[in-house]
C-alpha cells in the first residue's frame, strides 16, 4: 500500500552513496572520504544514520531503531515527507487549521495543493468532512496533536478513524506529546502502516538550537525517507549533544515542573475578567481568548513581555498564545497581567 503512494522518480532513484555508507566497519586508517586526517573531534563526517542517538531513543521510547529517521529539525523531516510522497502540481495534502504554519509553507514550497478542513468549535478534527474531501491525489494528512496553537490533544477515536480510513500517509506531529497525559501514537505504529509520528528535541527536551527532529514509522516508510535525505543531515555536534541530553534525563524533571507551572498559571488567569476563555492545554503553552487581543498584546509588550497573537488564525479571533516560562517568569507575567 505504501509502495503505491511513493512518487515515481523517488521509487526509481538510486541514492547517493557516501564513504560512510559504503564502509561501516572499524578500520585502522580512513583514507576514503577526503577528510583532513588531523584529529580535532570534528574532522570526520558524522554517522549518516545516527546510530548512537537512535539507540538511546530506542531505550527511552521502546521503538526499534529501524523505525526511526532523524532530521535537521522536524522541519526537514516534514519536508522529506512531502518530497517522498507528493508529486508537485498533481497531488494534495490535507491540513486542519488552525494548526502549525509549516505544513502550509512546505506545501507551497513543494508546489503541492493544501486542502484545508477546519477544526470544529471544540478544536477537534471533522472526521467525515476530512474523509469526504480526500481524493485519489490526497497523499498526506497532517494531524498536530497536541495541536499548535490550540494546545489540545485530539480525541483518540477520531484519530483512529482517520488512520483507518484515510488512503494516504497520516502524519501525527507530536512536538508537544511529552507535556500531555495521553499516550503517544508511536505505541500503535504496527497497527497503522500509513502512520508517521514526528517528535522533536526542540520543546520538552529543551534543545531547539541543535535542530533535531524524529520520524517514527514502519521500516518501509523509513527506508523511503532515508533514500532521499541528505547523507549527513544531522551534524556531529548535534549528535553529540543529543546523546548527552538523552543520557542526563534532566529534562524529565523540567517537564513535570512546566506542567505544574501550567496548572498554576491556568488557575490564576481564570480570575482575570478580560480573559474570556482559557483553552485546555496538553502542551507547554496556553491559548487564551481575551476581550481585545491587539490591545493586550501591546500592553504586555510595553512590559517587555512577548506573547504570540494568534488572532488571524481560523476560529482564533482575539486569542493569545503564551508559552510557559520559568516560575520567576510566570510570576512576573501574572503580576503584569493582573494590573492590565
Ligand atoms: C515547535 C514545533 C515543532 C518543532 O519543529 P523543529 O523543526 O523540530 O524545531 C514541530 N511541530 C510543531 C507543531 C511545533 O509547534
């Protein structure tokens, strides 16, 4: 079934074979990659398949390393998905606004039509409308859960129904999953051969700067993506740092603290009259509806506090998206917001 979804030129492609691809054993001397031979910790090309990072991820997540692909941020992983499955000017993808802006940007870059089926008033996918909108050229459905900017995890049975009935690839972007109390969809990869789950080092793992994104999928899908990724797409410094991060496990404590701070912020903000609604959050940010988003945004800016005004997004008029900061930052935010 996946076979039929792959673009013809990608199916026919013989991938670039790097020196580190062709010789993977241990040798005395490496004179095969035209590197500078003098050691400085970075003179050699990095492992193209990031085996050490994947092994640590595998121990943490319980997924076999053959079902992972790492990229230069989720951005690269998502772009690889477009390039593997979507024929420019012919195929389409389905997006569920309000959602993460990159899917639409990547669709435009790849000259692929984006069919938009807005979320319901409770910010859940409209399953029937999505399934009705798909046609033979619908290759990928992007589901962001927990969703950015609405912060909620989508209803499990709705997502199940989409996974079972959508004829193309279903991407579930779980950038924020470590802040949610629900299980990750990676646990159900074997049940759904068309599923790709993406995660990232940028949020809960606290390393947006190293640009490391992960795709979890069937070996078949991972093999296709591996074929088209730039050979050394994750640099050595990022790989070393990722190994450090996964070994330290310091971030686990930070996730708990952020969730606790989210709860405190939610209950304190509930007291403020100009806040009309606080949406349920399963992420490290909260979306609030206020009386006048532009006014409140500017008032906070005067206090040197930047939040994100999401008012232009579908069904998001007069909303602000606020990331959970450190306890000190959240206290200062509250002090200022109470004064408005
Ligand atoms: C922040 C975010 C990401 C992370 O992207 P990276 O390129 O890995 O930094 C992915 N998806 C969503 C929905 C996000 O909000």
